C-alpha cells in the first residue's frame, strides 16, 4: 500500500512539474542579444516579463511593478535576477514619499480615529525584496535602507524606522547622518499624529528611547550632528514636552541661552582648549526660522509667555554687535569722546538672527491669547498686518518703477485666516466684545486689501506677458547679477571657514594635535545655504486667491459670533435689570439700578437679535441719547463685592457696547 502511494506521488510530480531548462544569468547585453536571436521560447518569455517590468518601472506604477516582479521571481530563481532589478523594484514598488504623506494626511482628516499603518502593505514588499537581495549573496546597500526609511518617515512610522535601523546595524552597514535624520524625522512626524491617550503615552516613551539610542550610537561612532538632525531632535523634545533637555540642547548646538538670549553661550564666547580642538564647535549651527517656531511653540505650550516673548524679540531683533561707549572720568569732565579704538575689546560673536514668518506670528498670537494676554495678542496681529501692508506697497511701487519680480524675495509674513482666528479665539472664550469687533473689522480690511492686490498683480502679469521681450531681457540681467552675488557670498564663506580653521589649528597645535585631526576627519561638510525664494507672479496671485477663499467665510463666521456674544451679554444684563439688580454704567462710573424702560431704550437690541426674554409695551419704551446727566438723579447704590465678577464685566461691556453702537 505504501509503495502505491509513493508511486502515485512520483507520477503526479512527473506529470505536473514542468521540466526546468537551464539558462544563464540575466544581463542587458544578453537580453539585447536574445531579442535579436531568440534561442528558446522560455528565454523569449523571460525577456517579455523583463520588458514589462521595465515599462512599469518607467511609468512609476507601483502595483504593476510589484505584479511583474512577482511573476519574474516565479519564473526565475532569486539568484537569476540581476541586483540592479532588485534595487529598481525596491524604489518603485511603493508610491513616492511625498504622495504617500499627502494620502496619509487626507486619510487622517477623513477619519481621525484611524490607527492603521499606511505603509503596512508596502512593508511586505520591502521585506521580500531585501530577502531576495540577500538570497543571491549580496548585502543591501545603505541607499536601499534609506529608501525604506524615507517611506516610514513620510507617514510617521517610528516603529518600522527603528526596526530598519537595527537591521542595517546587524548587517554591518555603517549609518550616515542621513540615516539618523530619517529615523528622527519618522519619530518627530509620528508625534504630531493624533493618538488615543494610552497610545500617546507609549509613543512618547518610544520617542525618548529612540532619541537616546541614536545619540549614544552617534557618540560611539564619532558622528557629527548636522544642523538638520539638531532641528529634528529639538522637534522631538518639543513634542514630548521636555523644556529642560530642549534648553540644554539649544545651548550646546546653537549657542543660545534662553535665560540670557542677548549674547551667545559662554562656551562659544570663551571656548577652552578642548572645545577649540573640536572643529565642530568653531561656530554654532545656523538658527533657522523653523527652529525659531519650534522654540516659540515649546515655550508657549509650557506657559512661559515671558521667555517666549523675550526669545522672539531678542533673537529676531538682536542688539548691535558693538555699541559706542561714551563715558567721562568725572562729572566735571566734558571731553566725552569715549575710549580709543585700540583699547576697545573685540566684538563678541553675533547672536543668530532668524527672520520670522507667518507661522511665527500665528504661534505668538495663539499662545498669548490662551494665556489671557489680549494686549500682546492684538499687538502681534497688528505687527503682522503692518508687515504685510508694507511689503505689498513696496513691491507695487518698485514694480511700477520698472523693476522685475525676481529682484524681490517672496513674502514671509501674510495676514491669514489662522492668524486672525488665533486672536478671535480668546475674544470668543472670554466674551471680549471689543476684541471680537476689532478682529472682525481687521478681517474686512484685509479682505479688501487682498482683493485689490490680487487684481493689481493679475493686471501687471498681463502687461508683462504683452511686452515679453523687454521683461525677459531684464530678468536675464537680474539673474546674472544675483549669480555674481551668490559666488561672492560663497567665496566669503569659504574664506571665513578657512580663517577659523587656521585659528583653531594655531590654538591647538601644541596640546591637541591628535584630537584636532580626529575632529577634522569626522566633521561633516557644511550644507549649502538655500537662498530665499524669489517673488513669482503666478505663485503670488494663487496665494492671494487662496487666502481670500479662506478669509471670506471666516469673516461671516466671526461676524455671527460677535453678534451672538453681544446678544448674550445684553441678555445677561437685561436679566439683572428685570430682577431689580444694579448694573455698572460707565458714563456714571458707578453701579445704578435702572428701570426696564430706560434699559430697553438705552440698549436698543440689534435687528434680529433675541434680546431680553420679557416683552416691554411699546408705549413705555423711551428713546433718546444717553448722556452722563441722565444718571445724576438715579439712586446711588453702594459698590458691592458680592456676585460673580464675570457678571459685572458682562454688564459693563453690555452697557458700553450699546452706547458706542448707538453713537
């Protein structure tokens, strides 16, 4: 019986299993030769599969790429596929990181409670490709792991990024600064995603452990922390709400002490011999606008408004590097000419001076409003509006004089809906009618100004297109001048770095020659500074139209909210009057008891408002303008401390509001 079963199994295997024809390894030259001289039907079939795979890779169709790759692996053994094909499939079997991040953001906006991993489908593909690369006796390169890490960083998959990082370490691959940056980017982006309470605490704990692991690994390998990695670490510390570590890292990497932001940290002003031997400490990292926003957001979240305002005011508008010192040796001395130039000490290093943008002012207004500092919130809104107005006026006046748009930087500060909403949030929460009406009026002015600017830029673009030759010649001339300035700036930067290196070599030649050579070998090449974007008419017109689309519905919403707050205040005051209680009248500067008729005539509820819930006969209502003399004969009521302060503030606002609107 056993023999028959074995015989049937062998017969079935012989019948169903096709005969494998030996063939050589694939190469592009062999594929071209086979296309001209087909040797067998199997080779022609493999070549057609390879051609389909190349076509799918060229068209960037991730699903088709994976389908043809799976068919090719089924027809060929893993070692029969060239390494270049595996690496090309690894890069094409998933959507680009930018597309994946946009899709993940839309998915989060549609369903905020979703917790599934967007890259779960593609993780299986990545594992299969890496397994096939190792099966043919090769080791995945560092760039291959970077492809996977970029996918995980785009969607905030910190667990997958850490797993890939540990795998490349186990394979003997040495990570680079980009590797650490991609892992940190995945951690930082993951902290911004919505999570349940229990999952949020776990994610924060993972972020702390991951950052500590990366710092330890970088220190063990002697890797230099690049500026982008510093920024990412500070973003992580902001999301985990660790201001102590944030302040320490900010001082170490950027030379900024938040307790004394007027000058650089002492270790950068008077470095020791050991610090001079490390060339990475010749100058602090560049303090970017994004890092300024991160610092303001962290200080605002922690409720430290005073340090937040001080950091913004000092870092964006630092004091001059050296101020002339005029003094007299005695009170009778009139020769106050100051010290000689030779006796003046050398100027200390300048504090980084980042330029704020719209996000900076939005964060300032939001955090000051939440901390109940309405005057600061209004101040920063007015400052942002003034910058927006001055920029538009300057650009329009210069363009009328014959300048070209590429001569101007793109606008960094604009009056947006989020900026004004941040101030209105405080007015709505605290029932601050004056601030709410001011925001509503500011929105109307901003809408009118942006409509005019959009119309003007559109007409100017049409004139430029009508006279294209003259404007193109001007654009070429300006581009040549900007390229010359860029080359001069690069030459000055190279000379400054060389001079700083010579100073460090002279200071450490006798005592730290070994450490100097080690530091110079491990120092990363400074990244090229990305210049500011120039003004583009199409982008400017599109931005103005987009902002108008956001501001117009917001203007209607703010107006309805202001009317609702006013009605609630008047109703609250009306209930006090109907109950025979006193209300504060600003013109009389005291609390008085009003009659129902006088209250109704004074308030004059707006048309369509609900008003007081009690009907008043039309014959008893009396009109007339409110004057201070009307309250002189009213019965005086002693100032009472009882009652809620909110009711007193509400009645005060209601009486003041009605009188101002009546005037």
